[in-house]
């Protein structure tokens, strides 16, 4: 608000002290393998104490879903803690915690998580290490942000989506009152450690889900990355490690650059470019009772939003087709029957996602759409007739294809945005 205008509106008895605080946030994001190999000092180095003469204290949460695929993980973490006990102190055995969306649905899990941490008497110089998927990281992130107004959180993301997106940013949250991420904070982590070994354990759905977020950031920010993604799809489908490592690192890099340089890390404005496709995705997750996972929902959301962009001339038919081809060939959905559910007045229930999205950010509705591949622009109003046509095209399974991933540039394409 303009200060002078504010003063002019008062009755003359008010005084004001204007206060601006600048706080730099810094956290490293590591990429590699073998974090809990007994000989690996990385975690001890990351925790290296800031309190003289005291070993850093830590506790570890482990995602149960991960453990199902890696039953010896707890033993390995215990062995690691024993090996490095001269440099850090594990204050409790690793805590196995439910993963998946259920972990962050409702207040109960948050309360239990806080109740688990508090008796361990961790202070603001102590560490909580969360090892798991995006949902577990969101839950533990919120709990640690609340206790003593912020314990130090080290995220160890273990899904593709968590390594390239959910785990590297500055947010946490839980779902409540049927709204995704309604309760949460902005709380940058102390550090993030992406260990690619965990990705080998994923089932097909979660291996592919994170590929959707890579498409997302490529479509609105980096055309070269988009084209390389399309080329690497066969390798990704064979679960080629090098192809996935490249995808995770590049996608994380683009997210981190956006947070660092995009000018709005804590989302004070009404726009959220990295949430391209998400107005629909969040609503689809809810409508489907979380049957559709986040990454798959984002894929459907991007298919809809790319056809919407095509309908207003921001993408050529070939570009929109290239996106749909890319998603389909990566085994990602571009339609779900939940999009056909209707309100009593005949409107599609999914369209409520637009209002929820606006409400979440506040202010004017702002949707980011690609404007040429690798670049973006915003719309503030959605033409419902156009949107309905998009739904109908996808519902009919209309053959929308670029005949491969050639991406003839649309006239409006601004330069690729690498911010
Ligand atoms: N905070 C943010 O900025 C942000 C950004 C994007 C997404 N998200 C959130 O992230 C969540 C999605 O995260 P996700 O895709 O990681 O899914 P997820 O956390 O729901 O995990 C998916 C499943 O994989 C299991 N799992 C985890 N690691 C495994 C491994 N290595 N091997 C086998 N199974 C494993 C989990 O137990 C779970 O069952 C959503 O809730 C979404 O809203 C948050
Ligand atoms: Zn997402």
C-alpha cells in the first residue's frame, strides 16, 4: 500500500514506523548416490554443527512406502548413525511414517508428527531428516516449521517428483477441508539431498509421475529441455538411469532458478507460473479421491491447458500435439473420466478448480499458459465455451498429434525463459 495515501486517509493522530527486513535464505541441493552407505560422510558434513563443542542432534523420518521396497533401509541408516556417531547424535531410532497423500490429509497426522518430535527435545539448532516422497516431506516440513517456530529440516526426497520438484522448494503443507495444501507455510529447508538410488525402487506410476513435472517446467521455461525430454522418453520408459538423472537435475535446476530469481519466492502475488496445469490437477486429485496421483493429474491439467493455449493462438497445433504426444509416450494420462462429473446444474465439477486456485493465491484469477513452447504468458479470464470444447476434444480422444515431437514454432513465441 502507498504510505502517503495511507497517511492522508487517517485523521492525523496516527504515526507509522515503516519496517523492511531482508533475510537471505541459502540451502544446498545435492545430487548423487549412496547417501546411507556407511562410508559416505555427506550427511555428517551437511549437519556439521554450528554450536561449538556439541555434536549436532538429529532424528530421521522414513517413508513406509519406501521401506516396503527397501526393507533393509532402517538397518543401513542405523549403521550409518553408528559409524558417524562421533560427528552427530541420532537422538532416536529412525521413525517409520506412513507415506503417500494420506500422510498429509487432515490435521491428525500433523498432530501425531509434532507429538513424535517434541519429546525428543530437539532445539532450533537440531535437525529432522525426512526421507520420503513429496507427501511425507510436506507433512514433516510443516511440523518442523511449527516446533519452536522452526527446526532445521534436511529433506531426502525419494520419488522422481519429490527430487525434481516437491522436495527442492520452499513450501510445505497438508490438505484440509477438501482443499489441497490449505494449511502450510513457506519454510526453506536447511539442505536437500537427492539420492538417485531411491528412484530404482519406485513402481511405474511414481517413476512416471515426476516426468510430468519435468514436462511442465520445460513447456513453460525451456524449449530445448522439452525437445530433449521427448527424445529421451524411450530411454526413460526402459528406466535408463542416466536419462532419469538428467531429467531430475535439469528440472530441479529450473525450479530452483525460478524460486531464486523469479522475484516472488513466497508467492505474494496472484501468479504462480510453476503451477501451470495445476488448477485442474489439484481439483482432479480431490474429485478422484486421490486415485489420480499428483504427477498424473498434472499431466491431464497440462493437456487441457495446452489445448486452451492452442485455442487462443498461443501454441500451434503442432506444438500442442507435441506436448500431448510427449505425455502419452511417457505413459502419462491426458484425460480422466472424473472430468466428466457434473454438478446438478450440468456444469463440470472440475471447473470449480478455477475458483479454488484463485482463492488459494488471492486477488485476480491468474493462469499461466505456454505461449510458444519454452515460454509463457498469463490469462485472467477463462472462456468457458473454449474450455468446454477442449474437454470435448479430449473426451472424444480426438487424434491430436504432432506426428512425433517436432515443434514448429508459433508466431507469438517469445525467447525461451531460463529464469
Ligand atoms: N511442497 C511443494 O512445493 C510441492 C510441490 C509439488 C508437489 N507437492 C506434493 O507432493 C506430493 C506428491 O509427491 P510424490 O509424487 O513424491 O508422491 P507421494 O509422496 O505420495 O509418494 C508416492 C508413493 O511412493 C512411496 N514411495 C516414496 N518413495 C519411494 C521409493 N523410492 N520407492 C518406492 N515407493 C516410494 C510413498 O510411500 C507413496 O506411497 C503431493 O502431495 C503434492 O501436493 C509438494
Ligand atoms: Zn506439482
